[in-house]
């Protein structure tokens, strides 16, 4: 990995020694980082700080980083450099998230303007780290105490959006050979059932209508319910479905091997569980899947999709793909295109393989040339985009409920989500963010739909 080292003289902190009053958090990468960023903000607010409108107005800037691909890491270093202000001052800078965990002290060595380095399992200690930074020390905390973080965070604050994330499971024991998550997020842990039901209730009381349960392997969640029974994720979903005021439940990201019969049945039996499933397959060639240590085959994945669709025929499938894994031949890549054609995705995320230091795949022979990866990614994305557009076009003329989430670009326009996670643009006088309205879809583009309102279903 090559990052330039910042050797310029250190500018004086804007308020050396003063307690920061305004914070600004930028989260990169996955939804779990978005959740962590929100919890950091809530914790700083509980300490009396306020959220700044921009980085320029902040005394403390937190870069909540992602280590999954090299590009994401390089971005952190360029972002740190941009925090220096025209007058030569700078805010207090904290690097949080998976880059902090993976690179630790190295960050402070390379970018001397960084005051705090805090890993994803240690951010509940931010107040102490801020105090340490105010004393002029570089504060570094990359400990991984098992689940200590959640117990130390304050209760959930009032939510600005009707849709919220709730991390239920963290870490990963699967060790796919390309992936840094088991090293940066640690071993798989499930948060306790009672804590999660409590946090979900607090979110609903704070105005939330939709909760997305999060985890690197969210469907590996296990816990004991309020009657002491061992349950999988379906047990938690059942408890949430009983909550008055909560209209929609989603979960992401799932691993094919943890997709139990009980969870599949939940898609058939629980109307509040939305008909959308993100189930990454990564590749279509069994040889590559084996080298990735995915422990499923293309055939077992397709069989699983068949069972899921038998339980919930209208379910929209989503996935992740990696092209150019070491040793991938054109025939292997064709197998990836085949599994996409066989599955038919409503949405998908596809990436060029990025060698990550310390992972087994980074040392494998036959690394694929960048231009071959570019060309394969283009062909894969063309196919996935065609499928996504076709899925969207299929909804034209259909009626569906839309949860309004944010203002649109045009005056009076609001943007919401369909049950299948499509963005829907609607204009209806009197409608507000947080309303669940019934619409008829009148047009569809590759990335969004337009709906005509029919009725307000629930306010
Ligand atoms: N746990 C999920 C699973 O098993 O599919 C995925 C979690 S990972 C944070 C999100 C996605 O990043 C993966 O599904 C994979 O497609 C992609 N990814 C992970 N490591 C990568 C790498 N080294 N290069 C390119 N993409 C990668
Ligand atoms: Fe990474 Fe594989 Fe774990 Fe997903 S299952 S987080 S891809 S190691």
C-alpha cells in the first residue's frame, strides 16, 4: 500500500486545550459504519456537544473509515490532508472505524495532524480520548473488548428519519480469503435479545417506522428470547413485528450458509418483514468460491434462492460480487455471469478484487491484471444494470406502499422507499416525511420510480 506521509510542520489546533464544542462525523463504507457514526454523534451530544453543519464549522472532525478495499483507505489519507484550513489551523481530528483498527499508530505516524485513533469496538471511550488529545497526547485505542461498547453508549436520541439502523451482530468468523472484516471487526458476537428489543422500542418511541437490523453476518445472530428459548434472527424479527408503531423490518448482510429454514419461513409468515434480501454470492465458479473459502457452491446458492422464492415469491434479491479474484479465468467469470442470469437480481453491488494486506488471497499467485478486471467489471455491471432496470419497469402500473424518507430535489417532492427498497419520487400536498402512503407507479428509471399518490395509509 502506498500513502504519502505528511511531514509538514504541525499546525496549532484551533482551540488547543479547549474542549471541542461542535463535532462532525463522516462515515465511509458499510451501513454498520453509518450506525456507529450515529452512535458516536449521540454520545458526543450526551456530553453537551452539538453537531456542526459542516467540517469547516467543527472543532472535532471524526473520519469513520472503511478498510474493505485499498481505494477506501487511500481516501482517508487524502481527507485528513484536506482538513487543514486556509488560516493554517485545524480541528481536532479523530480517525475511527476499520482503518483505525487495522493501521493503529501507523496513522498518527503518517498523518501527524491526527489527534485520536479509535477502533470500531472502542468508540464508547471517545470522551476520555478527547481529554487525552486536549492534553496534547495522541490518543490511540484499538482494543477489542467483547461487546463492552454497547453497554457504555447512551440511549437512542430522537431520530431525524423514519428509517433507522440497529446493529445486532458484529464481527465475523468465516474468514473469506479476500476479506479484512474478521481482523478489523473481530470475532462474531450477537448482542443480547433484551438489549435489542429495548433499543428497537426506544427507536420506535423516537419516531422510527422502519428498522434495518445490521450485522456483517446478520443472519448468524443467535440469542435467548424473553422465555429463555434459543432463537435465531427470526426470533428477534418476531419480537419487533409485535411492536405497535413499527411498520417495516429489514436485515442485512446475510451469508448463504446461515439462511435457516426458520428465517426463510419468517419471510412467508411476517408481513412487516419486507420482501427484499441481500444475499451475496461473490462469484459463480465453484473453483473460485473454494479459493475464496466461501463454503457454498453455485448450485447450493441457487437451490437456496429457490427455497426462499417458494416461501416469498415476490422477494427481490440483491447481492455482492467480486471480479478478478486471483486465478479467475474467463470461464470462471462466465460462471459469474451465469449465476446472475439464473438468479435475476433487483439490485447488486460489484467490485474489483482489492488485495488486502494480511489476508490469504493477497499472497496468492495469478493476481489478475487491472485492465482485465476493469473489462470484466464493466460486463458484469451491464448485466446487473439491465436486470435492475427490468425489475423497476416491472412495477409500472402496480400499487404499493411507500415510506416517505426525505425531501426530493423538486419543490414539494418527497422521496420514499418501496417494499423492495426502490427509491420512489412522489408529490402529494400535505404528505410528510414518515408517512406511509399508497401510490401507483407511473414510470421507472434504472435507479428510481415515480409514483402517483392514492391514499395516506398511516401517519
Ligand atoms: N459479510 C458479507 C458477505 O459475506 O457477503 C459481506 C461483508 S463485506 C463488508 C461487503 C462486500 O465487500 C463483500 O460482500 C465483498 O463483495 C466486498 N469485499 C470484501 N473484501 C473485498 C476485497 N478484498 N476486494 C473487493 N471486494 C471486497
Ligand atoms: Fe468478509 Fe466473508 Fe465475513 Fe462476509 S463472510 S464479512 S465477506 S469474511
